């Protein structure tokens, strides 16, 4: 029984106070810092991806068949779960298990190769995941579930396998950081649009980006347990880049 229209909010101190800031300037600064953290995160992910691509392209050795088979089984299992939940990617819809096995074997081999390679670099250089590292990642994971933080922490504390799986990406990132310190890294200034451009648009992908992701585990650790943490209430962050790793990486 009434007609309404949207009216843009006045950009003033009053708006800032409603959003928990003291003034409009402090609100702008908070937003600027928030975007800065987003862009830094995106930049690192692209730099890491380029580094892992370079490592995979420049290293080759015989892979344990059982590890490749286990990794492949995990990939196909995730596709099946997505299919059952009605969330399957268009790229895999209608494909048989045999077709999926053929298509994703190369990806499984890449994951195993990178997992073993990073594990060896970590072993040779005595890279360890400390208790402080574990505490940080546990807190960060719990913060993804607003209102359920304590429940999430208890879940991981009571499930060693799940906690081990959570530590895997931490170990991987520490090894990657070590390699990046030895690499020649150059800063590249880009626009926001270039920064947030999907990788698929930058170069022709060999496979779907999610599947090409490197392993989040030491060498060949088993996947996370059957139990699940509480359902997430927040969405994943965006992705993009600003730094580029040199293509000739050394151990």
C-alpha cells in the first residue's frame, strides 16, 4: 500500500558511526585496509600458483602408483559428492567414472608430484609446523563459523585426523615461503580488474582450476575424517594477483 525507492546513504560521520567507526575518514581507512588485505591474499595465491606450475614443469620422477591412485580416488569422490548434492561443475556433468578417471589422472599425478617434492624440500631444510602455527590456523578456521567458534575448536581437538589435515596447508605454505625467499620475485603494478581477473581468462587452462590446486598435505597423508565440522556461514574470498614468481625455481 505504499511505494518506496532506494536512496543512497549520505557519506558522513553519522553513517560511519552506524558502522562502528568514529568518523567518515576512519571508515574509509578501514575499508581501504580491508581491500588491501584482500588484494594481498589474492596476489599471494597467484604467485604461489605460478611457483607450483614452475616446479611441476621442471621436475619429473617416478611416482608411487598407490599414491596416484589414492589421490585420483579422492578427486573422483569429490565429484561424486558434488553430483549427489546437485552442485557438480558443468565440465564433469554426464561423464562416466571411466571418463573421469582418464581425465583427472594427470591432475592426480601433479598433486602427488608436488606433494612429494614440497615434502622433500621441507625435510631437507628442517621446516616444521609449530604449535603456534597450529593455534593460528585453528583460530582462523574457527572464525569462519560465526557463533560456532568453540564448537569448531573442540571438533578439531577431538579429531586428530581432521587437525592433521588442517595443518597440511600450513606446512605447504611454509615450504612455499622458503622457496620464494630463494627465488627472484618482481613486483608488477596492475589494475584492480587485472588483479581480480580469473586465471582462466589469462591463459588457456590445462584443466579446471580447482583440480589443478596443489596438495594441502605433507607427502601423501590421508584425507580428512568422515566427521564434518559445522556448516560454513560465510562465502569464500575472491582471487587475483600482483606478484609473479620467476619460472626457474631452485630447491
